[in-house]
């Protein structure tokens, strides 16, 4: 089992690089080179291929092997980084990204999304049921580490690296990972789909996916389990800033501190699952703790709105610790939820497993993107108090949903 986990850790770490590159590194570099905040924000529209994974997941199921798809997509990511290295960096006063750079970044996201489908498919096929807990811990923790390395680590190195050297380093990393994926004995031993499995009737594909036991419940759960958490975590630091908290303190605690606590929570979740905790039982306990933490944050916001209230050092410390606590609990919840997702996809026929898992992963991503994107709009329209009350209700729904979980997922 350790060999499998080490292999998956290496590949998932590389998979996390594009997200860290575009969420942490590129916005700062582009802003430093003179792009407006609006233009920098609009680059997030290049994440669109991640929401369309379901469109090409059937190709991974029907054409070739997941190992071939993983190797080719990783090689392609290296080629895109090589082309980005050949481009001049954005210059001061530039009103937007050059068209060719935007096209390459879009290709980078497309390659990363295909890589994600292929690697998740390999994980579903490679892991035994008793290995799902440790395997999903490796998936979540390694992905977060890769994102942190690309978003923060490369930013630290950037003063000593030029734009071309930065992307050449990324290209070399991708090509080494592609060689690892192709040469790994464990991946070469996985059976390829039979010819008869390659061409399930396309009109019935969605019907076949929904017919997999537990799919309806799992899809609903992964779409909603992060709604309240993501909305609150994106808004709470900004509200603390409005009440006088230091931007540097918020950056440290909601950045490095949050990532550290999230990784620690994911690791604890994996350890508990490895000790034969049932994922749904673990989710029920931790979701209740998460709801309590969000209630404390909501109470703090109400307190800060009372006349004469101030954000003294003790209150700031408690507020920042609550941020880290929520990230820690969120890490446990994420690991347990991904274990449930993978278990549900293993119930699907092998020819549908990549598409099935991509369906669940796309809904999970959508459930995280929506509240983060709309939280500011809701706060401006409803006010922070009603907004956080809505987040509390949304955070309570997954707890109720667990009572409806089908028996084949317990």
C-alpha cells in the first residue's frame, strides 16, 4: 500500500501546481507588472475547463488507458509551460493579457483538468476499499501542498528567477512527473477496459451514471456540503478588515495559517478513517463542530456591530483562531467526503468510473465556487448579519442530509 500512496502523493502534488500558479503566483506577478485589479480578477474565467470535465471524461473511459491520458496530459502541461517561458512577461501599463498568453493559460487549465480526470480514475481503480481513507488523505494533502508550493514557494523564489526560468522549472517538473506516470509499475498493471466496454450508448450515459447506487444522494451532498463554509471563509476576513484588523495579520493567518490547519485536518481525517472510522459517522461529528464554529463567528460579528464594541487584541486573536479552526475542520470534512465520492464511483462499472467521478468532482467544485463568488453580492444586498445567518442554515443542511444516506455508502 505504501508504494501506491507514495506514487499518488507525487502525482497529486504535481496536479496541485496549476491551481497554486493561477490563484497565488500569477495574480501577484500580473499586478506587479501593472495590470489592473479588474483584469487580474477576470483571469479566473480561465478556470472554465475545470467545470467542463464531464465533457471529456467519457473519452478517458472509452479511448485508451488512464495511464496514457495522464502521461500525455502531463507532457502537454510541460509544453504549455515551455511556450509561456518563450513569451515576454506583461509590461507596466498593459491593459490586459496578450491573446496568446490567455490562450496558453486556457490550455494549461484544459490540460490540468484532463490530468485530473485521468489521475482520479487511476486512484479509483488502484485503491482497495480499505485503502480509500489513506488514499484520499494523500490526494487532498498532496494537492494542497502542490498548490502552496506553486503559489507561495515559487513567489519566494521569483526575485531570483526570471519569467522564462520560472516556467522552464515548471515544464521540467511536469516532464519528470510524466516519466514517473509512464514508468510506474503499479499503473502498468491496471487492466485496460475491454473492447465491449469502450462504447456505451451515448444517449444513455447520464442515465447510466445516475443509475449507480448512491449517486443521487452523493451528488446532492457534495454540491451542498461546502456552501456555508466557503461563503463564510471568503467573507469573514474581509469583515474583520472592515472592523480594523491588520491586513498583514489577516494575510498570515488566512493564508499560511489556514493552509497549514487545512492540511493538518485532512491528515487527521485520513488517520481516523485508517482506524476504521466510517466516513459518514466522521462527517456527522465534524459537521456539527463546524456548525458550532460558524455560530461563534456569527456571534462575533453581531458583537462587533453593537455600539462601543471594538476589535481589541484579544478579540482579534480569537477571531483569527476561529479562521484556523474552521479550516482545520474543513480539512477533515473534505477528506471524508472525497472518500465517500470515491467509494460511490467504485460501485459504477469500470467503463463509467472516470465519468462518474468527474460528475461528482464537478458538482463538488461548483458547490465551492458559487458561494465564494456570490458571498460579496449577498453581503452587500442583505447585510453581513443576514448573510451569515444564511450561511448557518446552509451549514446545517448537510447534517440533516446525512440521515438520508443510502445503506450502500455506510
